């Protein structure tokens, strides 16, 4: 079972998690397991699917 499948299955069982939160968390989980070094918004935006502003905004929520 892949990380994406496992994470989406868990999040689908949670009623208060929306679609954009699910997409964000799946992308973030995938990045955390694959990145080496420091985790900051610029590295996340280089390797991930979103911009650094999107990561900042979603973390603040």
C-alpha cells in the first residue's frame, strides 16, 4: 500500500477534513518522507506541488 493511498483512506474517514486539506496533507506527508535535510517552505515548494505561499497559508490554518 502506498503512502498516498494510506493517507487518503485515513483522511476520508475523518468527517471534518475538506478536499483541499486532504490534498495538502497527502502532498505534505509524501514530502516529509522523501526529503533530506531541513524542512522549510522553500524546500517544500521546490520538491512539492504547491508554492511556498501555499504551504505557509495552509500551515497557518
